[in-house]
C-alpha cells in the first residue's frame, strides 16, 4: 500500500492514532474538506484526520511535526477567506475538529462554559440556554460553524456591540502546539495576570500557531425581556446619528444595531414570497434590539421612547416595533436572509470592512462614486453591524445584469474599496480574517513593523512552518 | 566626565536626545525611581531618562539596544509587585513615561480617546468626562498611576465586573520595541482581524516586550443615574449568593460589587474619626453600585428591589442605600480607605488572588484555618472585587500585635495561600502582575508549556533581553 508521496508511513501511523473512522483518504471523502463552501478555493491533501480528543489531536500533530507535514485545521468549513482550505500541493493533512464535540462543563454560578472546538456554535448557545444562561456570540452560520473556527477567526456577529467579539468572550483556551505539546489554559477566571496572556495568541490566528481544541467561555444572564424594532432612515448620516442616540439612551440595553440598504432588502423581496414591511422602501433600514434585566421594565418601552425622540429630532423616517416573538424573529430573518439572497442572485465581490463610524458615510459615498465610474451597472449591497463600525460592503450588479460582470472587475473593485477604507483608518478585514483571500493585500498594506512582529511570533511558535501554511499574514 | 561603568558614551548620547531636563543622573534625583512606593524593592540605575515624545523614546531604546543596556519602564511607580524597580546591578536606565503627557484625541462620537502613556489615569478619566463620556477604569491609585502602567499590568479595579480589565478597554497601542522601532497600532476600531492582534502582546507584559507610549481607549456613555448601597451579610456564601441574585436582576446595570470583611472595616474605624454605618459590624459588607441609562429609570429602585428580595430570601442581614451623592462618595471612601488603613497599621503580607466565585468561601475557610495553625495572631484582612472573583487577601496581625510578626512568617503565609488558591484553579496574581514579587512563584508553578511559550515570545520580541530584565515570568 502506497501511503503518500514520500511513503513515510504517515498514514499508517495516523490510523493507529485515530482509527479507521478517524482517517479519510478516499477522494470522495476528502472532497468536501478541500473546497470552501463558496467554491472560491480548492486545494489538495493527503488525508482528512478526525481526532476524537485532545490526546489524539496531540499525537496527530506530533506525527506531522516529525515529518514536517503541513496541517490545515478545519471546523465547520464556513469561513469566507479560504483559511481552512489547503493549498494545491497535496502534502498537507486536513485536521478536522468535528469529532471534538463534547460540552465539557457548564457552570451557571461562575458563568462559564467549557466546550470542545468541534461543537457547533448553536450547540454551545443551546447548552448555555439549558442552564439558564446566555452565550451571546451569534452569527448567520451558527448552525454549521464550530466554536474552534469562531475562536480561530475571532468571530464577530450581531451581538458584538453589547458583548464583544469572540476574543472578549473567551476566558481560557486549550490548544495543541505544532510539535504536539498541549497548552492547557482552560481557566474560567475573570482576572489572571500571572504572566503573558497566552490564549490571545491563538484567538484570531487562523490556525497558524496551533490547533484550538477547547475553550472556556463567558456566560451572561439572559435579558428578562427583549424587543426588536425596525427604523427607516433617509441616509447613512442619519443612521449614525440614530446609533449615537440609541447608545446614549439605552447604554448596554442596546444589544444590536444592524444596517440594511434598500437595495439589499429589494433583492431579498424579489426572491422571497414573504412581504417586507413598508418601511423597507426607505433608503436604509436599521434593526434595533434591546434587552432589559429588571423584571419590572419592558424592553419595548426603551425602543418606543427612542423612536419617539428620534422622530421628533428628524433622525428617522419611521419605526415599527415587533409586537410578538414571531415578529421579532421575522425582522431578524430579514436581516439574516440578506447574504443568502445575494448568493442566490449569483454572488458578488465581498468586503468585510471596519471604519470609524464617523467616517462611514463619507467613505461609502466616495466608494459609490468610484464604483459607478468603473461600471454604472455595479451595485454596492451594504449591510452589517453598524454599531461596531463593521459593514459588509458587497459589490454586485443591478437587477437584470449578470453577476459575472462584477467578478470580472474584482481587482478594480477591491482597489477602490480598500484604498478608501485604508485611507480612513479602517480595516480590510473586520471579522472574516485574512485566510488566503486577503493574504497578499495584508502583506502589501500592513506596516513593516506589524509584519515583522507577526513573522517573529509565527517563527517563535511554529518554527517549522507546518501550521496552515499560506494563510494569514505571517 | 565619567559617563558610567563602561564609559560607553551612553549618557552623552541620551542627553543629546532628551536634553538636560530629560536626563537625571544625580543620586537624589534618581532615588525615588529606584524604589517602589511600599519600600519593598530597591535597585540601582545609571540614569533616569524622560522622553517627551515617541520619537525620543524610540531614540533612547535604539541607543540602549546598540549597547545592550537594560531598560526599565516606569510610570507612576505605584505597582505592587516591583515591576518598575530596576535590579541592583546598576547597569540599567529607568525610562520614565511621565513626560509623555498628551491627550492626543477624544472622539465622543466614535467613543475613543487616545492618550500618551504618562497621563495619569485620573487625567484620562477627566478628559473623557469633559467630552461627556466615561472611561471606566478605576482604582485606588488613579490619582498617581499612569495609563502606561495600567496597560502594562492589565489593571483591573472596581468596574471590571461591568466594563472589563484594561485589556478589554484598549482598542489600539503604540509601543516602542526593544530595538527602537515603533509599533504604530493606534486604531480605534471595534473589529479588526487583519492579522495577529499584536497589541495583546504588550498589554499585561509588564514592560518586558517594549515600552507602551500611547493607547487608544474605549469610551462609554456614562449612566444617567447611579446608586450605591451597602449590604451586611452573615457569610461569604451569602455574599456569593447575593452576587448571583444581583447579576440576575441587574445584568449590566450592576457596575460594582465590592466585598469588605468586618476586620477591614474595624481597622478603618479605629484609625479614622468618621463614623462607619452600623452595618459595618456585620461579618461582611458588600458595596453595590448600579447605573442606568434610561432617563425614565432610577438606579436606586434597582438596588431597593434587590435589597427587598434579598432580605426576604435571607441572603442579607440589612441594606442601606446612599441617599445623596455625598453618601455615595462616603461609602466608596470607606471601601477605598481600606488599603491605606492597612498600610498605616504597619502593613501586611499582601495577596491578590482570583478564584472561581463558587470556590471562594471554602478556599478562604481553609486558608483561615491554616493561618491560625501557623500563628493565632495572624489576621486575614479580606476585601476586593468579589464580582470578578478577585480578592485582596492580606495577612496582618490582630490589633495590639506588631505587624513585623506577619512579615516574619511571610514564606509560610504565602505557602498556605498559594497552595489553596492554585489547588482550586485560581490565580496568584489577579490584577497586580508578576513583577519581581511573584517571579519565582510563577516560574515554579506555571506549567512547563506555559513557561516555554512565554520564553519563546520574549525571545521573539526581545532577543537581547534588554527590556525590564528579571521581571515577569519569561
């Protein structure tokens, strides 16, 4: 039996660690792991390896390290930057965390939950909920993305405004290092300054420094009452002004502030039978969510008061409040339906940018003008987490045109968007990471000191360079 | 003129960078910088160097780097672990940030503030306040500690429960690296995943990887109304139960939950003429602070409702609500007067530990028993941030005894405290850092993988080992 390019006995040794059920080498079994879900990146690998516990993951890394075999960690394979897809060389193994599925502990008194990397985000949320607690990380892919991927990319989502990114929700990390040694950092302490905070290295490093196998997460008291409203606004400036007012009045009771352009909602309306609220015809819509803990208070009151005040000040055109849980869910479904609608429309050139909120309107106006100059058929489809200064600025084509037209202009579109964003002190990757998609851009635009520090960290933790090569900056 | 041990021209070159006013070499000028404020650590240095801007700091580092001269960064010199005191060799320079004093920018719309490292914490708070915003980091030394020191030690304080540690409040960092190059990372973005999050390296690393020269911080909307209450509880178990109830009912409106033992308060009462509330006679007191944003709500209502419910459930013995701002301040002054009272009583053997809140009561009981077995005159003086699982467990002597008796038993006391804390998954340094004080303990008790990772990071960023040698773990 030929065990691979170098016939180095790797597969046989891997099999002895993870068993038959933990090793896939047949082309049809491997295929889904060699391609990202959008179909933008495809690679090759010797095997897909699925350890069931940290000890197996450690043994797998040690075997690969000894042979200098590249290791590509993969969770739910829902990333948007190709970070979990191996390169084309075929030397690598893909290490899937999908069998690391245990919720190890839930402590509702200490407000901590320890889960393995392969747990789906929705499973983690559910385990917290069953204990009467809230794990607030929430994003469209939560039914298929994994906790490990969320942490490796420092995921954001819809509740960052109130609860922070994945980084802020993580108290402890367990990770296997490139040589197979295990960093045991699963602590649930709120304060610990007994040395460098090593877990920070792994969060957001996209599998380039080691494999996260488990994490201890922060839980929260769920709000006693929640409310959702939809506001129509005339301009992005007004949306930003509304954000300021909502922050002022609600403080931490404001748990989401999501922006949607009328173009996004029109696209959604064309595809779905569900009728959108009349408000959706306004140039921009904002979904606001509020939560209160005091059982004597009503979250809807907060949004109502805000809406009244905002109308008086001319900051919104109209606002509707969801009158039932079903209506709340319908408003969220509208917001969360946008990426899918764009995909069904043939896709577009995606950007996940972050900007100072005060610069948002002028940067977007500048980008709009520049895109029209490239091709009047280009249509920016803008939505996202305005409360965090994070917009998904996807460039498609006006209805009736072929989406391929946008893809053909990708380089020019990117140049317009990234020049404007970087000139305004923004980031070209707010929550999607660098992966393969933004690697060259990152290497070209990050200051040399940043790059050399990243290279130094990479060299320190992964001197052989076996962890997820070709991904990220370093 | 002899310019130092090696007569290497260093002082002359430093003078040409920072001027006469930026260089102190006379013993009487140097003395305050060579000793920590508690007088537990004393060192020696060739000079005290005070750059006025980042360019000067960079040039100072480059000069030292070329000559392999150790550099000890120092801010307000208020640390509790000797992290800013040079060693006894006298080869080092002390780099004081105290002339890096500019508030560079305050943006109340983006909710960011950029300040230089030598700004006092109180100055940063004030600058935020003047812009109608809140910078919530708050601790007893805020009138003399500096922002740079706060970040270098990842300071905690009294508002962590609601707003997080210094790390969570930091959006961007500017730091001078050991070779003098400048890491320009002053971004105010809430989301940025364009590579490794390098600022995390410098926060909490106690000046061992570089010198923080400025930071961009998160601001918040200040609560529209605040209330403070004092609750008397019979036991630590009850205090923990009250914490759970307060979290449940108040959510993010709970902004502080501070524990004080009756022994701490009795010590304070003996020293001050101010009468303490009768509640202070209960075994434990808890200071609760609540803040609300909704202008229609009253923070006092939240604490009153909580108090009523907690009394009914038998979780507290009594509660008093501050009826005026002056009364609020008096309750806070009581809490903040505790460390000073302990210092005036002759000091004690300090511990800054962090524990899962569920383990708190049993661990403290075990420590109390073990301390009495060492010497019945030992008295644990316990206070601190129960809401974060962080207690200051200071071991003094019962009234009438000489404090020296505790110091003579320091090694035994430490062994009792740290054994119990580490066995329960706690940390021996919650918010005070490692410095010199906990270096040997940290090196002895941290797992080998942690230590080797820390050493690898240190080697990667400071291969010559000139940054604050002998401090921290690595």
